[in-house]
C-alpha cells in the first residue's frame, strides 16, 4: 500500500542522522505499528517529537536489541537509542525525530493517548500478510502465552488493553484469519507496582487448535514467548518450534 508522505516534516537533525520514512506499508512497518499499539508511546508536542518503547530489562532486553531495533533500523534507516533504568526494571528504546513523529501522527493517524486507541484503518484495509505482521507485533508487546494446569497442558494466548475499542477491533480480525477468539470486558485488576485498581479488556485464543493455527500463521518474535512455547512443546509432544 502506497503512503502519502506530504504531511511528514523533517528536521535538520533528521537529515543529518539519515532518517528515512517508508512510502509503502510493508510487513516490517505493520509489525512496528502493532508493537507500538501494544507498548509504545508517541509524543508530538512541538518542539518535542519522540517515539519510545518500554519493556522489562530482563525479559525484553534480548528482543529489543536483537529483533525490534534491527526492525526499526530497516524501516527508518537508523537504530534507536537504548537505555536501562538504574532505579526500576524498565528498558527503553527511543528516538527523537520530527520526521518519525509527524509520520506516525499525520500519516498513520496514531493517537498520543491510548485510552481509546484502535487498530489503524490502514491495517484494517490491508492484506492478510500485513494484518498478521501487525498482530504479531502487538502480541509480542502486550500479549502473554501460558498453559492451564491440565493434562495434556492447555495453551492460551491472551492480550489485554485499557481500550475496549482495540479489543473489539481485534476479534473480527482474528475471526477472519480462522481463529476462534473469546473476549472479556471491564475486568478489574490491581497494578502490583502501586496497588492501584484499574479496568482492562482482553481477548483469548484458547486451546490447541487456536495455538497450532497461531504458530502456523503468525508466530512470535519475542524470545520471552518462544521460551514458554518450547517448554510447552516439550511437555506436550516434544515438538520444537
């Protein structure tokens, strides 16, 4: 899909650094957009233009360094900066760029606040390959894989969000790809870090059929998920993904 870049604005620093902006929606960009919807933060408040991804410095560090940052470099021409918090478990990947900020805001139409975030229209109207890449990025960021304590183990892929609209968007997308998702809205949970209660919404892909289709069509890029998948496979039937 061709993208109109007339509303992208380059700063002098962008030009010096060699920032580039993609003019087509490909699978790499779709995966980045999925990850951003799950765990990214966009700030476009002139003169500040910043894209940040935040993860766990133990669980997400390998993924950020070896998967996400190379993906960002292929797409935008430059690697993002890495920083590890000294006071928390946070690991950040970020870029100050007017071109990237205005591209995501003005061309992709990503909001800066995620309360009512939805799947971007360009993803909804794209090919299945693009949708699959977007879903993989989102799950790598905001999803979990686990097994229920049954025999044989019962696999579950779950994603939760503060946006009911986002979860509502994912359900038909997954159904059209052959999955059988379940959804749950208005679930109360407590943030272990600060003890605050908040409401989340989620979708679930339960059972072996959903899992097998997931591994065939979508898969995971994040090693923290892949480790759990390999462990599940060994316990189930010694299959290695």
